[in-house]
């Protein structure tokens, strides 16, 4: 139904906006990056358990999706340490390409010509967005970033395959796994009061509520639509940075961001008119 599709789009847009606050919030935290990742996931898991209100099931697809989710978390953090932030984000968001390839094979979803055109437009806009910051070299970090993009695509595919159950269980299990793996880093030092507030915001809103909205909205959209809307996240990161630090984005970043957003909006308008 059209109303369900609109609901799904709104949920995904709000989720992407919440995700985009991560960069600014993390800047306020003086703590080990692995401890931040673990505690954020632990708080997020509690939020999701309260939302579900029933025991989660260890179905194969949920465990597999949770493994991809956790892998994506770690790969992106490691890649960011080994290459530039711009490279890590840009290469991770090659995910629409992997989603398009995998969804046709595993989900039997038809990928339209307009989908491939939108993917090309999004990738072009993303390159413009990060022009000047992209660096050649640091090959290991770049490869890990691409693998991170593949794992992100696999999370999306897993959510769609879990549509008959409760897709929220996938990020819930993924967050529990991430928390457990990060436990050795959490108790090394005690964060400041400011850091604790920022971590709570990260866990509750930036990861917890956002993924609840994301998974629920994913029920009503195709895999390629889901990942194209999620591209809003990296585009909004510099907006928050500008608001809080007055660090203005370049003209190329503004042009690239506009291209991506217009491409995604136009694609969804055209698809909606056909349905």
C-alpha cells in the first residue's frame, strides 16, 4: 500500500538523520574508540529489548545478519584508522552497488534501469562530496572500507530475508555481539560526565531508536531503496559539524550533496508514480 511505503520512507529518513549525529557526538567523548563502540552498542541493545518486549529468537538469518552488522561496525572503525575518513565513508557507501547485485540474486527483486542510473548519480555525487579529501594509497584501509560496504549490503539483505519475523532482532543481536567483543576495552578507564551523556545519546538515539525505525521502515521498501536513502547519513555529517564547529563544507561538497539528494528524491517520485 502507498501509505505503508510513505511510512517506510519517513522512518528511514529519520533513522538516517539520527545516524548522522554520530560524528559530532563522538567528538565530545574522551574514551577508547573500541570502548565507545561497545558501550554504544550495549545501550542500544537495551533500548531494542525494551521495544521488542518478548524474547528474541536465534534464527539462522538473524545470527547471520547480526554477524554482518557487527563486522560492519568493526571494519569501519579499523578502516578509518588505516585510511582517511573520506576514503572510509566513500568506499563503505559503494554498498548500493552490492545491494543491487545481491538483491537480484537472493531476493529476486527486479533492479530497474533507473536504479542503476541513480546508483551512478549517487556515486558521482559522493566523489564530488569528498573531492580534495580522497587519497590514493593506504591500500589495506581502502580494501577494508570496501569490505565494510559489502557487509553493510549483507545487513540490508538479511533484514529483507527476515521480513516474516522481527527484523529488529538482527541489529539487537549485532549490538549484543559488538558489546561482548568490546568488553575488554570498556573497563580500562572511566569516562568524564560529558562523555557519559554523549554515550547515552549515541546509544539511545543515534543507534537504538534509529535502528528500530530503520528495520521497521525496511519492511515496506525494496533493498535498493533502503540503501539509497541511507546515503543521507554521510551527507548530513558535515552539516552537524558546521552547526557546532562552524567548519563550512567546500563548494564541491555542497554540489555533490545536492546531486545525491535530488537523485534519490527523483528516483522515489518516479517509482511512486508507477505504483
